C-alpha cells in the first residue's frame, strides 16, 4: 500500500514538474526525447529505493517462535530447568572452575568476547567461542561443523582437555551421580535413576533451545512494520543483497537455507580471495577449518557459516578473533570473500543493518544448584 501511494503521488508531481523542467533546462528542443529521458530517471530513482526493499522477496525470514526440536528429545519445563543447572554448574569440569557458561555467557553475548576461550587452569583454546544465542537453528555445531546436533555438541567440551577436561564421559556421569539432588531430578525428568551421558547432553540441549533472541528490528520489519528499521539500515540491507553477501548469509538465522535439514552443514570457504593485505594482517590462513577434522585437503578453509544475528554483540570476529570491530569485519569480508572494496558509506550502512539483527534476549535467572553431599570435593570427583 505504501508503494502504491507513493506511485500515485509521483504521477501527480510528474504532471506539474516535467513540462516546466524540460522547458527551462532544454529550451524546448527535442521535447519528446528529453521528456522520455527525465521520466525514465524518475522511475529508476523511485524503484531502486522503494521497490527493492518493499516488493522483492528477501533471502531471509523472521526468527520462528519455536526452535527445531528433535523427536527423541522433547522439551519439558523440568528438563529445561535441569539443563540450565548443568549449563551453569562448574562441577561438570575436572577442577570445578569452568562451566558451559564460562565460554557462552547467557547473561551477555552468548560467548565470552575473547579471541580464544579459557578453560581449566587458564588454558586457551584454538578458536573463538561462537555465541550460544539461536544455536538451536544451526544445522551443525562448532566452527567446523563436527557436531550434528546440540546434543552432540554438549558432550564435546566436557571431556576436551583444554576446556572442562573431565577424563571421559563416564567421569562426568559419576560426578553428577554423587549429588543426590541431581539424581532425583534426573529420575523425574528421564524416569530412571541411572544417569547417562546422553541424558546429560539432552538436558543441556533442551535448555540451549530456549536461548532464542526474537523480535529484532529486522524481524519486526519483515513482518510488516516498515518503521522498525532506520532508512540507513534498509540501505544496508539492500547493499548486502547487491554486493553478494547473501550467497552465504541467508535464511532465518542468516547462515544457511531454511530448508537445509538438521545435521547437514552449510559450509563456505574462507578466505576465498587471498591476494590482499587482510589475509596476512589477520592471519586468515592459519586455521584450516574442516580440513584437519575430515583429513581431506579439499575441505581446507571450509567453515560452517556463522550467524549474523546479534553479531553487533559478539566481537571479536572470525574463528581466530582477530578483528575487534564490526566495521572492519565488514570491510575484510567484502574483500576476502567477494573481492570487493566497499565505500565508507556502504560499510556504515551494512553495520547499521547488522545492528538491526540484535534481538530480545530472554531473561535469565540463576538456578539453585543442588548441594554437594557431605565430604565430597570436586577434586575427588
């Protein structure tokens, strides 16, 4: 309706404007020719700004109200609460100092805003921690996509020697099984007093699926509220389409097509163009992505496409956390992925659009953790 109204107004203005404009500037010569030229440019200017954003089908969709939920792990309030306790409980690490939340802070960005996350004894991992916000919509997990589900992902850090460093999955189960409060909760949630590592992972994953950030300015815009995003953000949205960013950043989570099945990764090579100053400056060839995981050189430098949602909150950027600001990340991505150099205005517009992808974080309340039994210490396990 807004476009139709503008269309009608423009027609009326054109009647009054066109004749006087041409007579003043072109001295009546070739009136029909100049009339056609001016009229064409009027419509080009109108449609390039209005039609692109309002009529064209965008390559993204609004964040759904509910996440994909696997049939073998239905969500219940009791399971989600148990998962939240486990997510925030440092007793799941070998020395009792690191929880899932240590690297994926749900009180803030969903990450830790460090280039490399710190595990037990201050050991640093080899990659930046991705945000946990909206991770339920990733079709695979981790930078290299090595986990096909949130359940599988939840198991990894528990026994990673740099992160939480438990000796093996059974050590995690044994630690939890010594805490009576957890034993009774697992029985209530899963119907059995025998705790398994799969149940631990299912509870954590159920909680992680609640960590959604809906109702961003973009979500409101795409649902019909055209005032939800500023004109600059709309320009930035149009720019990322025009320059080609959407070949990778597409879909509801801006990192994979919406119809891609869970468990199937959406990977892109990074960097693609290496003949530029940024590759050496930010050490972009040091992380080989999926290659070392798959033992296939053909997968070198391929990564799961990261989400754009809440990207304004998740600096530093890239798997090595080498870039500290969003505007620099935009410049670098344009050059190393598209071989394009953006203008200052284009960068500013794109950054404004990316800021419009910041959603509303659900309020997090610290759960009450079940107490240790008498005589138990974390070091003793």
